[in-house]
C-alpha cells in the first residue's frame, strides 16, 4: 500500500509505454505520495500521514482535525 493517499484515496493508474517504434509495454502512473507529520491537538500527539500532493493541500484547507476524521471514516487507522 505504498503508493496510496490516506485522505483522497489516490492510487496508481496503469497504462502503456509507447516507444518510438510504437511497441507497447506496461507501466504505472504513481501519485505523488509523501509522508508528513502533523500535530493533532485533540490527542496531544503527532500523527504521520501518507498523503498525495492534493491531500496535503486539502489538509491545509480543512485542517488536520477534519482530515483525520475523514481518514478514520474511510476505515484507516491513524
């Protein structure tokens, strides 16, 4: 589960590489997933979240408390 965003659920997409001769070989489109630590004031501890770039912007917009609530609503343990 390394290339999954905990908040948005972004996961790898699959497609084909197409060479100059137009041969097709399988490839993966991985989301830009990064590990970030946030201070969670309600629990008095830091939480480590694996978020995509869009997920990081979402946390900046809605706040870490609401983001953790959404992650837990998806059934992911934080």
